[in-house]
């Protein structure tokens, strides 16, 4: 038995392709993306659904990442390992320096979850830059006044957060 043809859509009016593809978002001309080979219009401001402009390398505290939802094991790598924090200091900029009492086994680009600091702007999930076997830095979303940030409930653990292609740090999606 042959199936019946679908019922035709009467008086269909699709939106105009030209209307939605001609806008003032871009100047004429294209640049070829070397990674994908896809032509990208020049001077396009890419924005998120929330209206935030994407940057070349966004950093900082992402929204909607729950530090309590860390997977303890992904493939053969363990996460949610508590680091032996000795001190956490801010230098008055967005840079936060962490010193551990023993080797932390992190490498530049490793990710951490920070909770319980004395300044809320220092908490979140971050990519790190390793300075030595016992110290590393991360970039907060906003400047933090100089001083110590270690509190009685401070907890820094290893984490694994997805990173979009061509980024080297956790993407900043919120303040």
C-alpha cells in the first residue's frame, strides 16, 4: 500500500529570505575563518541571547555553573579534589593568587571551583595560570580590593568545565 501524499499547505507565505539576511550588522566583505574555511562577514558584533557582546578571550565567573555539581571522575581523571590552600590574595586588580601547602599538580589551563572566600567576586569556576608547583593565579570577573581572601569555609577543588573551541579559558557569561 502506498502512503497518501501529505496535505498541501494552502496559501503558504514563508518569510522573505532577503529581509532577514540584509541588515546593518555587517559591512560588505568577508574574512575566511582559517580554522573552518567559512566566510565570516566583517565588523559583526556577536552577542549572546542575553545581549552581552562576546569578546576574543572572555574570562571570569560564569553564570549557571553549580560548584556542587562536579563530576568526581571523568574517564580516568579525578575531579573535585580538594587543594591544600595556604593563602589566597588579591592584588587590587582582577588577578587572584593562590598558594598551596603542597604541590597542587595543576597545569596552566586546568580548571578549579572556588567557594567560601571572603569576597564573593573571587568565587566561581576558573581556568588557572600556574606560577610554580605550589602557586597559581586566576582572573576574576571584576577587580577585587587588595588583601587576603582565605576564609574559614574556603574550598578550592579541581573541576572540568566545557570550553568552546578556540578558547583557552572558561568563558565568562555573567557578572
